[in-house]
C-alpha cells in the first residue's frame, strides 16, 4: 500500500441515514465522506474547492474505486485520511484511507478531470497543482 | 383528507440504499420520491420542470411536511400520487400520497417558491399555473 | 418562535453531494443533519441512541416538517441547534434551528414514536424521558 | 470490453436530488441505480434478494469501481444493463453499463461477499449460483 507522507485528516460521525438494513454504512456513503477529505485537503493547501469552481475550473469525478474491509456503523467516529496519488496535467487522483481507532476500514481513490463550465478539458491551474504536490504519496 | 380529483401517479421500487438499519426506507427518501411525482405531473401538464428551469424559473422547496403511517420496505413497489394543493401567484404546494397496494403509507406536501436564477421572487408563469389547475385538490 | 432554554449544538460542513443543481443543499439533506443533532442531544443526556436501540427501543420518525428560509451552500459551516419540543408517554418531538453565522437558515421538527423491534408501541423508558426534560423548549 | 450475453435491463429517471451543483447526477447516485440492476437480475433469475436475505444470506458490497464517461442529467431516462462478471464460491461480481439512448455513459462493477447474519463468510447457495450462470459475461 502507498505511504501517505503528508495527508489531510478529518473525522465524521456515521449518520443513521447513512446506514442500510444490513446495519452498516451503505457503500455509497463513503463517497460523500471522501468529498469532505479532498475539500479539506484543498482548503489546507490554500485553494478551497469553492474558490476553484468560482474561478471557472471544475474537478468532476470521472472514475472511482473503493474497497471495504470492515463496515462502519451508526455513530462510529470515522477518520478519513486523504492524500494525492497522481497528479497529471489535466487529471488528479486522490487516495483515501478510512479508519476507526487506527483499524483500517476501507481504502479508495477518486480520479478527477479538470474542465471548464462548458465541460472543455483544461490543464489544472499550475498554482493548484503546485500547492498539492506535498500531499503526493510515496510507493509503499 | 383532501380528495385528489386529478393526480399524477408513478411507481417506484424502494432501493436497498434507501433503507436504514431499522429495515425500512429512511424518512428522507420519501422526499426524493415526491420529486419524481411532481416532475411527472409537470411534464404531463405540458411543462417539464427541466424546461421551466431552462426558461429561467426555479421552484425551490421552501417548506415541507411528511407523515409516515407505515414504513416502506426494500423492494416494495410503492405508488406515489401527486396533486396540487394550493396555487398562489408566487407559491405552489404539491400534495402527495404514498401507497402500497392501496394501503396508505404516508402523506406529505411540499411548498415551492418561484424565483429566478438570482433568487429574486417571481410570479409563477401564467401558462404553467393554468396548466396545473386541473390537478387542484378538493376539500375532503 | 419557541425559545431553546437548553440545546445541543453541533456543526457540519455542507458536502458537495448534498447540493443539487440549484447550487444549494438539497432539502432532504437537512433531515440527515437533524439526525446528528438529536443523536448528539441524546448522548449528551446520557443515553446514546445506539444504546437505546440495543436496549430494544426504537424511535422511528413518524412525522416531520421543515421550513427553509435561506439555502445552505456547499462548504458552508452550518450550526444545528436541537432541543425537545414535546415529550409524551409514547412520542417525542425534537425541534431544530439551522444557522450560519447566527443567521437563521431553517427551522424544523421531527416526531418520533417509541416502538420495540416488532414495531409494537411502547412507553418511552422513564430514565430516557427524565434525562431529556432539561432540553424542553419554552413558549416564545 | 466484456460482452453481455444475457443481461437484466432496467430504466430509471434521474431525480433532482441526485444532481449536484455541477448540474449532473452525483457520482454516488450511480451506486443506487446499480442496486436496482442487480435486484432485478436476481429476481428475474428466480431469487429475489429480499428472499436471499430472509434465508440468512447477505451479499454486502466489499469492493466497487465506476468509470463515468458522460454525466447523466436531471430527468434523463437512463438504462442500466446488469450482468455477472465473475462467480466464485464465496464472492460474486456484477458488471454494469449505464446508457442514454444507446450512448454509453458509464461502466462499473461491484463485488459482493456472501456472509451470514453474524458476518461469517459463507458459500453462495448453489441454487443461487446456478440461477445466475446464464448472466455470465463473455470476454470481448
């Protein structure tokens, strides 16, 4: 597994509405938690995603994958660790670890494409790319 | 209870992800079903909401209420009946009944305000108001 | 408006996935935030809802209402204030205020019925009822 | 790309609440649509998932991946094609294609582990495995 040299860490409480009748958080809920992770990382790096969008750049998710080892439960306090797996001129991949008391519950990544409001592909603005370089993971 | 003289009817299957650990559809899921109801009613009335928005009018939900008598379960086929409860110059209230095999599971209403893209209050365009008049409910 | 004498306060960040194409938090998202509010209130009162459920008592939402005055936006830090509006032998109503920097965005309430695992109506366990009495609102 | 020899096909309308402020269906929504796909496939194969669960077998999602080529929009009628990618003694992978008027919007897969109510790993009941064999994909 890749090593997160520098990461953004945030904690969430699993909401009741995020569970399903198996009694664990529905697998789609994790994707909402990852949004909090990358939103936080970008803000910490000095470029709030809200501002990136207002600047005319969007970073839609074009691909994602998630592996759940242990299900998170209602009211669990879950820790989301976020780093940057790959940075290319026009795409960006975030990597995530979900933990509960240092036990690894899930791993995931989301790949984003930089586009403008009219959905034309763009280069990631260099100041944003530079700001997130410190969060690049190392091979394990 | 009000009588639905003319109504739009649609059916949905309860999704697994809409359940929670009580084993019934989470109470927030109903709001998503109601969207299908009023989207269908408006389209049947000749004014698809997609087109209303593209014409510069938005109908955000400003108030809602829902009463659940019997919980809907995973894979239940649920029938959503939608009518118009109140029509005013700038607001509009839809009324909903949720049924499973003619058993009433829930009732609800959503109130919408007509605004433009900049969130300024507007009159509901008269052609839309006229088109939905036939869906107005009668006092029970 | 009722006065919250004692309340539980929690803050959330609006998630991207909670927005809709109007650019504000979808009206169903508020219901998920309210869950965090009452979960927190109950835990603060000494009866985590997780434990209440494990003790065989469920508190499903049987009715709810919400009034949105100003839409919450992506990445907004939103404050949820929760108190108890009504306490009866078998039902319980929570009241909520949603604020952003002391501006009132929305008000709401959710009514809960106490049932057992087989959906039989029960009295709210007295120790729980007593513990939440301090959170009862005053008439405004 | 793999060829779907036999598949289950279902159609959904994209709900307003499934969109986000980019104006397309949020990437997590697709996972809910896939549930409808595999629920339908299993029912068509003679083993409704509801019955499988009541028989004491659960098929939680332990891994998933999705690639979005074109975003689905509000009110789009979207076609979900579901087949079985891999069938092993204790795991099962469904494969999905999302289309709008024969244009491919997204591809995905979900991997499921067979467990009992106490989360012990189990063999997939042979009658279920046999029933879904006809839905196995062919290499492209």
